[in-house]
């Protein structure tokens, strides 16, 4: 089943970077009269499957919105459960990440994370630091406005210290001060769960991303649906502000 869809993907026109807003865990659980936490547990299994297929397809960067700055406002029990799930899942999967040559990366405001969770996740990052295949970035305690504000603060500090000149600040400078520095911008942004919004995720970086929204809740999102999103992406004409005629010239 997956093999046929993978074969439909044009390997010469792959998105380099796919970013995903994983949404719908709670609704998935509610539909089944289960606790929200059951949706998050199942969501972790989807993370595993989608990392596998992204690596198999040959995607270079996969960035997952695992926990937003706003998520700190959820009931404490849910926050604790999510943190625990993420840490345990990453620790459990580290050996497999290494086997599959996947490098783990994290972006976000870690000052708000429990120190123990942060330490355990950094250990997993260190353990996969030598991997050269897919870069799996978890956005944890992340919000784009936080990231852009931090970048502004650091740019201003460097300008005051004469490390950079104000006149030279351009798009590329800003990109270097974001937590995604060194990564290409996402070509494709997938959102599961049906809501059509970007929820404070990579606002600067998705300037020209193709957006793909599916009604499917994250726990039900599977390898085939990931392939379908890539195939849909490949059918789009990316004009970057130009005309169709200019592109064919
Ligand atoms: C949104 O569903 C999902 C989250 C807030 C958390 C997503 C996190 C995981 C799937 C675990 C990640 C694990 C690893 C290993 C990275 P929601 O609760 O907002 O669902 P709803 O919109 O239906 O309420």
C-alpha cells in the first residue's frame, strides 16, 4: 500500500524540509470516549511512523510542533503527562534514531522546561549528533513570536556591540538569528485535525511554504497520508511571487 504511494513521489522534486502541526489528539480520544492523554499516547506512535516514512522518502528536515509556548496554559496534569511522554518516547527511540541515521534537534524556550526533562532530551540530542541523515527537529515550548522577539533582542545587542552594522541587516541576517539558523525554510507545512491556521509556528520561515491541511486527526495520520501530502505538494506551482510565464521561461 505505502510502497505504491512512495513510488508516485518524484524523487527529483522532494521538499527538503517538511514541518508539521500535529493536531487532533484530544478530539481523536474524545470520539472514542477516552481521556485526552490516550490521544497523546497514540500521537507518539504517529511521530514514530512519520519519522520513518520521511526518512525513507529522503526528506532532509522534518520539524514537528510538539509543544507550544501556549500549551503551558493547559491543565497541569496534561502538561506533565505530555512532557513525560515526549521524554520517555525520545529516550526509547534514541537507539532506533541512531540506527536510521536520524539526528535529533530541538528548538524552543527551554528556560520554561523542567530541568530534568531538558537534560534528558539534550542527552538524546548528543547521542544522535553524529547522524547525517534526516534532521528531526522537535519544537518544544516553542512559539514563533518568542523566537522572533529573541532574534530581535540578539540582533540589537550585536548592533550595540558593533558586531553587526544596522545598515547591513537584511532577511538573511534575521534568518541567522532564528533557532532554525542553518536549516532551509520549510517547503511544505502539513496541519492535521482540520483547522486552517498556523498557530504561531515558524511564521518567518513559512513565508513561501505550501500549506496542506487534512481533516485527519494526528493519531490517524499515517505513512500513506504523508506520501499523499508530498504528492499534492509536487502538483503545486511554486511561483515565489513571480508569474507562471516567468517560471516556464
Ligand atoms: C495537539 O493535539 C497535540 C499536542 C498539543 C501535542 C502533540 C504531541 C505529541 C503527539 C507527542 C509528541 C511526541 C514526541 C515524541 C515528539 P490537541 O491536544 O490540541 O488535540 P485537540 O485539538 O483535538 O484538542
